[in-house]
C-alpha cells in the first residue's frame, strides 16, 4: 500500500471513528431505551416530546456554550498553536497529523452541539471527556495512528544545488567529463547518477608529464528514509573552469540537505571551494594598481572591481582591516552607485536608506559587503537616530517575539559578510532582506552614538533594548541582544530570564564551574559601559579568572580567559597582570600531569600580551616548566624575536646556561637533540648581542626560514599588518647581504605601496647584479601595473560540446 | 434595588473577600514576570477558586439562606438581580487592589527595589491591559457558575448538566496557560480568544436571565 493510500485510510478511520462511534452509541441507546421503556415491546418514539420553554432555552444556551468553549479549546490545542506559529514550516506528515487532530476536535465539538438537542448532560459530559483526553495526552492515539505513515523518497528526484563557496557565479562546472552548465547548478541526483561512471579522476598532462588532476571527487549525501539517519552517498568528480581559461584547484567542499521529509525533498547542496590562480593574479594586479596609485583610482578600476563581484569585494574587505584605504575605495564605489554625494540631510539619508531597503526586497538579497551594505554604512553617519529607532521598534513589534533573536546579534556584523543570498525567500512573518539592512544600519548607528557618548545610553539602546527584553521575557536574552547594542540598560538586564536572575550558569569549556550569567556576559562585552563595570567589579573578575584557571584543561578553557586582555593588559595593575600567577600555576599543574600542550609557548604568549610588566626571569621560569615534555614544546622558538630586546639577551643567556647543564646530564640521542637546541639558542643569543637595526625582529624571523618561502611571506604579511611603513624593508634594502636584499625585493613585490616602490630604487642601484636585475624587472612590472587597470571580467559561456 | 438586601448579601461574601483581597494583592505584588491572563496558571486557579467560593456564599438558589430570603417576600427575580450585583461588587473588591498595583508604579517599585528584579521595569508595560482581562475572566466565570446553579434549580431533567458545564469551563480555562499559545501564535489569536470568552459570558448570562424566573427555591 503506498503512502497516499495509507494516509487516506488513516484519515477515514479516525474521522470515521469520531463520527461513527457517537452514531453507533446513539443507535444502541435508542434501541435499548425503546425496548426497556416499552416493557419488552418497542415504543413509538425515542425522542422526548417537545420540550417546555425553559428546557429549550437551556438547549440553545448549552449548545452555543459548548460551541464557544470547544472553539476556544480548538484554538488553544498545541496542534493549532503549531500550525499558527510564525514561521513554522511543518513536514507533510506533521501537517497531516495536525489537520487530523483539528478535524477530529471540530467533529467532537459538532457532535456535542448536536447531542444537546437530545440530552444536554450527555453532550456536556461527552465534550468534558473529550477535553480531558485532549488535555492529558489524548493526542497519543492519533499520533500513533499516523506514526507509520512514512514514505521513502525516490532518490532520483532529490534536487541538487551546486555552487561555489565564495559566491562566484557563472563558473563552468563539469561532472564526470560532462558539462553541467554555469554555477549555480540546479539538477537532480537522477541526472548525476546518469553521468558516465568514473572510478578515479583522469590525470592531467602537461609538457613535463603529469600534474595533479583538476578533477576532484566530492560526496553528496542523500537520505531517502525520513528519520532513519541512514544516508546514501553519491560520489562525483567535478571540475570548474572560469571564463574558459582558468581551471579551479580544489580546496574542499561543504554541503548539506538531501533528506526526504514527509513527501518532499530538502535539496542536497554542494559548495565547491576552489582556487582560480589566474583570477587571483588578476585580483592582485587590481589591488596593486590601487596601492601603486596611492589609492587614487579612476572609474575603470571600479568597473573592473564590480565585474568580479563578491569574491573580490570580500578579498578587499579582508585586506581593508589593515589597509583602510581599500575600504575607502569600496565606499567611494558605493557612493557613486547610490548617488550618496547628493545626500546632505538626515531626511535625505533616511529616504536613500528606504530606497536601498526596497531594492533589497526586490532582489531578495542584502549583504553587508555589497555596495548596498557599504552605502548603508555611510548613511549611518547621517541618519537621524530617532527615525531609525521608530522604524526598528515598529518592525520588532510587527515581527513578534519568535522572530527576534540571533538575527539581531552583533556578532553577525563582525564578519565581513552577512545578509541574504540572492533568491532567498523569507517565510511568512519572517525577516525580509530589508530587515537585515535595517539591523545593519542600527548597528552602525549605535557604534557611532557610542563613540559620541560612551557612558550614556543612546536613543537606540533606550528604545530597542526594552523591546527586545519584552520579546524574551522568560528566556536567556543576553546572548542575543546585550552584546548587540550594549549600554547601561543592557548591562543592568544582562542576566538570564526573570525567574533566574543572576543564577549561576555553566562556563563553557570549563569543567565543574558555574558563574553568574551577568558576570560571564559583561566580562566579554566590548562596550564602554561593560568596561566600566569590569573596573568596578575587578575583584569578582579576578575570582572568576582564578576559578577558570583552576579548571583549565589541555583542550579548551583558555579562550574563556580572553576577557582578561580586553581592558588594556599593558597597565601594571591590569587584570591580565593579576591573573598571570593563576595562569602560570594552571599550566604548571597541567605540565606535571602531562596534560599541557606547549606549556612554554602558552606562557610566553601570555607574558608577551602583558608586556612591559614582565621580567626576564618570568620567561625563564616559564621555559623551565616546558622542559619536562620537550617533544610537545617547540612553539616558543618562534616567540624569541618577539621578546622585548631589553630582556631577550638575559633570557637567552639563562636558557643557554640551563640547556648546557641539562645536556651534560643526558646521553645518546637525547643529548644530541639537546645539543642542536643549544646551538640554536647560541645563534639566537649571538643575534641578540648585535646592535639593533630597524625591523630586525622581522628580519630575524625571516632568516629563521631561509628556504621556506611560504613562511617568509606569512611573516612579511604579519609585519605589514602591524606596520604598513615596513621599516624592515628599508633595512633589508640597505643591507650588504645579497640574501636580505632578495627578501627586500620580495617584500616590495608583495606590498607595492608607494613607499616600498621608492625603496626599490635603492635596490636597482645595488652592487649585486642578481638583485639589481630582479629589482629592475620588478620596477618595470610595477610601472605597467600602475599604468593600466586590468580588464573587467569577460564572462564566457562554454558550449556543451566543448 | 434594595440596599438592605444587597448589604446582607455582601455581608455573606465578606469572609471570601477578606481572604481573596490579600491573596490577590500579594500574588500580583510578588509575581516576578508580567501578568498575562492567558498564560499564568496560578492566576487562573486564583480566579476560579475566588469565583467558586463567592458562589458557595451567594449563588445557590437551593441553599437555606436563599430559602430564608425567599420567605421574607423577595421575588425570585429580585433575589437573582441582587445576587448578580453583589457578586459583581465582591469581584470588584478583590480586583481594585490588583488593578491599583498594576496601574500605579507600586508593582514596579516593589519588583525593582524590594525583590531586585532588574528586568521588571521594562516588562511592566506588557501587563498594562491585564487588569481588564482579569475582570472579564472573573465576570465570565461568575456568569457560567451562575448559569450552572440556576439550571440546577429548574423543574426539568438533566439538572447536573450545569455543573458539568462549569467543569468544562475549568478545563478550557486551564488548557490556555498549559499550551502557552498566545506567545507564539499570530497577533489575531488573543483578540479572537477574548471575543470567544466574552461570547461564552454573554450566552451564560442570557441563559441565566431566561431561566432564573422559573427556578425552584427549596424551603
């Protein structure tokens, strides 16, 4: 019997029982009444004679009362609530069950109203019995009746969506040698199963022989049996090509869905994470063009950037964290697109925002990293806070409490991209794309107002926090909103639900320790009011940190201590400085128990964050702890150059002396290992004894990896993030060491800022021929990049026959 | 209206009122969350107990006190009218402190300063309309109870039906806080339920009004 027939039969049985059973009872009662009332012979009429006036009044009154009370109970049943719940999207089976129960309830009320015209007592008792059953789990029987209605999905019909993780669209996707089309691909499992079967990926040939295959295998999980937890896996080899020239290199994939619920499929999704090397090279040229022009670019540059969509925008936003001029360029693009230069007043800014919000709804898409998102950030500087507060309050009220929650969380705005994907269809009464734009505006405006009045609650905090609090009457709300807006009111209310004010809650990742919700929230909140609260409750926070240290384990827990570094850890009496002894003891305990990962490195990182409140002896003591398990304690070597130069020499002298002593006590391989370590320390010490020059720490770090280009680049990138002037490049360029000069050329190529471009002139005139040549070649290349903007992306559609 | 009769009836309700007023007042003053008439089981139980106790004092046409009054020459209509008014006044006596606490700053002050409920002042506006709902709920419950006893005093069969109707009312009333439906339902749900509630009260009142002239007083 198929699923539909089973369902129809169940419907018929249950509804039939609710109408049929009362009718059968009626017939049986009528027969027995007639029989006994007639003394063994049936009497003429079963129904009583026409009722007198008061009796008729009672029948009317009671049938109407039963109808009204039954109607109320109908509304109040958990099934009706589920059905009416905002945004509830039931599976087919759930919907069937709910409708079934509601239909049965309606039938029961109807039967009761009819019974009133025979025996009102019987009608009332019938409905009482029904409601008692309903109240105390009568749904169980109905649930059991529909429980087995489980259909298995036809796996061929399962929809599949294949896209690229970085949202690059119009990429050619091939599967098992067959061209599927341009991303995003909408297909089915059946279509993928019909592809030619491949056991393995074909090797790609090049001039030198074979190279790693450009085909990569990605699994799609499909579960056709609802609730079984079992899934079938389909493996297909994919290849991606961008505009016919750039073949994607696989970096992995992610996916989900592919489950059969009731009688419909949730689509299986597969996001391919690929790297397009040629496109990345173009991206670099685009960015370098801006750098070489000192971020003064023309409309051509903007056109090129716009043509590459979110993939390039995200890259620019990532870089903008340390290179704010790039953010300025994105803002200028947004200003041009939305004519923001014409916006002069708060009213015009609000009008412009509404246009952007309406556009977001039309396109079913809004993202903070899009030009629209950048425009909203700029409008936040102009809009009137009261107008925004009015709009946000109205929207919160119309959405209802169930919809307000994680979408209003500030952390969502901390990441470069947040919003809705194109084609996103909100559920009934749910957030629209324009709501994301409004939330974004509120967040940015709140930041602006916080900067103007750090310790006073602004109008957004005054108006929105009570609204949000009201919507979360009984639940923990601090996670949702106190971290979103902050302020005095949020700090005052940042406890759990009203029934558990300041109740202790388990601290994540820390075993056997509970702390008050308020303490946990305000210890982490990056907000001026929370900062003041921390200053006032430093003793509580110290105890809190001490408890966390007491329970620290090898995996996790340290992250819970991050709060100690929030408020200027470099001050002599800072919380971080006070917590250091507890942290040190915790690491020592862990090391003694063999339960500590890189104990020296962990302690040194902590000490580096509380500089200058350390001594050389503190570094040495921390190092001695890690000597017990040297195999798991290597990370500290990387940190030596970061130790302030006034302590580094002392530290290294003691480390050399202690290593030397230890080496004498060891034998065999362990002694050899220790000898290597001693030699390394002695080299470090020799460097520490040299006179200092600009950026020497960076140069030392680079020279520690003479043949590892990847690490060199990472170190140079870190240095660029820390100081965009890059004084070490100057030192390298002025060096007489050819190897260091090469690093200087590499640094200029990596970060062709105007200053570095000028430093390149030094290298062009240099004595070493190789350096001179590569510097000259680089200068030529940079001149070309500065002169010409790369062409915008030319989308090409591959023919299926290619 | 006969003031002496009304006064006598109110005197009968005094024990119930003297217990109900402090209980209601304490409940409202100490209750930590905003009071929602459809959501709080305790409030519903208090309303149901208060109404039942009032009816034990006043509402039974076949009680000896009613027989005594009937013997004094009051008609059944007069007695019923005065019972209804006395019941309403007794409800108001318990309700006025509740409304005063909620509508004045007193409850916010008690919660914020005496009970350290820091969140209450932002939640307080949510319960502004609850006194109206509490009053309506009490009135409707009284109408249903009144119907139950007047029906029991009728000269026809099925006299127990009124009591069962009152029990059904209790079940439906308790279904609402149990399911917490108003919190996640659409915005029209609460007004619809309120309308149903008022309809129940009006039907019960209409039925009682039609039946009361034929009720039998047992002497």
